[in-house]
């Protein structure tokens, strides 16, 4: 996470560079491309608190970001985004480098990126921070959970990418990556453990999307493997070491033609845990969760675009009974673009099940005792350029 003096230095440096790019600037002067956004949201839910303390209404869904990209040479590009919001896990608004990279493209079929690069997982993970690039306020939570946005958006390391022209068979777009994830972990209120150390020793994965001969249709798989390591302090003063390896997979299909977009994704996440003290922190055998959604949207005019999706989530494919084991989400969105720099979205959700809820936000009530059928209303406005 960037400290404030470094943020100010970066902004000063970039601003100085941008102002140097007057029309009469000397040849060769770098002129960064600058984009920024500010969003303010509202969420209100019945029965259960969702994302934030939402049963009485909350304006905590706010975010701000600014990014700078520069095409240094024909093959070299660099960029950085500074971003601030209140994490879903709690905490304060802190400015951080959401992503940053050096990108060198050798050929159409081969390029390399280094830095903190966005994770190509599924169809839409890379636009999780770009409200203007999608219709829903919340992407389907079964595969793109809001509370994991800080965790699953980007990784620090290297990436290979490219596009292979298959002539009459279409094209293949591929991305392969490896590195780690740096996280600031906040202590969960009421937890019996104190986190003394946390790390992600590795993350690796890739995505291949086939752009089929049918214009607008692309399909393909994504896979991601990672491990979480933690040291926990259990009262009175016992250290417990925990390792949590995981493999995340998703199969994707999207058809986008003219003003219509249809998308379908099916995902399974494989997770287990190892503990140095199973008597204090239990070990678990491999648990497989199931996640899927079907989404559609249609742009009727330049200023009006509705959309809807149905999403499902099971925490364990072998144990599907009980409200705490599943969550179904039927969502509908209305998007209004007042102009090319300002939009408003209204969104409603009907939920069945409690599997994705946070017990801490609900007064540490067991998920099996929370309301089984409940609704959520969200509104969000975003200004951007």
C-alpha cells in the first residue's frame, strides 16, 4: 500500500509531466493518458446485512480512482492506478496502487507485463474496478464476490499474453501469469485468533478465450492456483500455522452482437486447509464449491440499458441442504447514461439462502439462523473521464 507522501509524489510527478505536454511541447515529450472516476452508492437490504451494515441503509459504497498510462515506444507501455474505497472487510479509506505495470509487446502473439497486473479470471474480473464498463452495479457474486475485490483483482509478478490468429477458425487470446498477492489483513472482531503473519507464497494461472468464427461469440476456460499462509495467535499464547491451498476454475461463454450481450459462466473452487495444531484450528479435506450465473443486457438507446442475471452458489457440492449452504440471486439493473461522463444505476436483488453472508456484519449470528428470503436495493452514480 502506498503511503501518502509517495502518492503525492506520484501525482506531482505525473501532473508535471502532463502539464509539460502543451501543444507547443518539444517533440518526444511524454504525454500520459489520464482517466479518473468517482462513484457513490447506496445499499438497503431487508432481513440481513449485506456487504455493509445495510438493513438501515448505507452510503458506504463509495470509491475514487485515477489512472495514468503512457505509450513510451511502439512496443513499451506503462501504467498505474491509484484507488481508494472502504474495504468490504472493514477499515478506513486508504489510497493504494490498485495496479501498475510495464508492458512490452514483442509481437501480436507475444507480450510480457511486469508489476501488479489484473488477474484474467473469467470474463469480467478485469473490469471489476470499472463501473462504466458494465451494466450491473454488482457483478454476479457467486464468481466475482464483492468482499474479495481487493484480493482477486490483481497479482504482483509477471504475465505473458498474446493473440493468435487462426484465420477462418477465429483467434485465441491467452494470458499466463505468476507471482504473489500483497494484502493488509484487518482483525475480525470477535475472532478467537489474532493474525500475526499472513502471506501468499504463490499465485499462478491463466486464461484462454477462443474468439469463434461466429462474430461476437467467445468461449474458454480460466484456472488459478494459490496458497494462503497464516500464523495465528490462540489464547493464551499458542502460535498456530495454517496453510490453505486453493484451485479456482471457471468456464466462460459470451455472445455480444449489436446491442445485445449474453453471458454464461460455471465455476468450481477447490479449497482445503492444513494446520500445525488441528486441536486449535481444524484441518479440512478438500471442499468443492459450485458457482454459476446467466446474464443478459440490451442497449435500447444511447442512454438506457437494462440488464438482469440469475446467480447460484453452493459452498459444498456434497452438502447442499440448509440456507447456510446455498445462495440464489435474481438481479435486475437499469442503467441510465446522462452523457458520456456521467451515469446512474438502479438495481434490485431477490436472494434465497445465506451462504455468502458475513456473520460478523450480522451480530455474529449463525448463517443458519439468518433470514432465508430477503431483498437488496442498490443505487450508484459514477462520474468518469
